[in-house]
């Protein structure tokens, strides 16, 4: 069955906006798991704009499903990951001035650094995923790093969905997911996915997991986090034909 990774970063964004101690991301992780999340995702950014070091240390102790730590290849962050040992590390590009992640890793350009980080993390028992654009050349290079998972960046698809011009990008994602699976990679996807656009991505049979944050946390303001997670999971499963 297709899996849902719930990104809880924006619980911390709200906490930090008031410079206080609530809402507590750790509680959010527990609620999401009880509601059907298959993994909890957090991005420990170099500027600590939302999730911080204390958060990831406690998350590692309390998560009962899987802990997926999104991270750059920065040496400090790599050392933190090695110390706390998440179940999975997802390597993502990072720029200080960006509002959110703007695209996939350039595995071709930064191949040597990425391969070294993949090796170091795997040596410490951490599965590694690379967050990349739907591009076969990038996927081929990702395979060469020895990472066993890729996460296809769905940001462009999500942007085009709002304009009803998404079909070409959707076809590209389908094609790349099939290609990645054919060369032995586990395929996940995420970024910008919402309750409205997730169905077409969830229906792609080669994709095993979707990682979603902002849309779920946004809906949680109105219906509660547990219901927001359950609703997203239900849409995904129905789109996949795994429930009726």
C-alpha cells in the first residue's frame, strides 16, 4: 500500500513565530502516527528556521514508525544525523534565502560530495534518499551514488496543476518513476502536494511513498491534525485503488 510521510516542520514554524514553546512538534508527530502516518519527516535546516536540534533528538526517541530527516550535505548537519541516527536521511538542496526547497539536487554537478555523504550515512546504518527533479540523467547519477531511494520533486507539477497545465509534467513524473524503478531504486515523491492534486501522483504504481507537510498542517488548523492526516491518507489509498 502507498505510504504517507507527514512533514511536521510547520508546527515548529508556528511555534518559532511567537518565540515560545508551543505548539510542540513532538506532539504533532504522535498524533500523525496515530492517524495513519507511515513516517514522520523533518528538515533540519542550517539556519534552524523551524525544526531545531532539540526537536530532532526527541523525535528520534519517540517516533514509533520511521523518522525521515531531510538535510543538506553540510558537514555539521551530516554529523548531527550520524549522532541521532534517523531511519532515513533525505538529501535536499538548500539556500538560506529560499522560502522553501526550490528544486531537486543537482547530482551530476555535486556527484562526488553527494556520494561521499551517502557512503558516510549508510556506514552508520542510515538509509539514504536523494530529492531530485524528474530527470532521467539525474536519476542515473543518483543510482551511481549507491543511494537506494529517490524522492521525485513534484513542485513544478503542483504549480502547473493550479493552472490546469500539468499533464506534460505528470507524464514526465510517471516516466521517471517507471525508469527509476526499472534500475532498482525505491521511488517516493513530494513537494507542494495538496488534497486537490495528490490523487494523480498517488495513482502512479511505481511510487511507494508521498511526503507531505504544508497542506496537511494548513488543513489541521481547521479540522485538527489527526483528521487532516487521515483525510490525506484516504485520498491517496482511494486514488491507488487500495480502498474503495
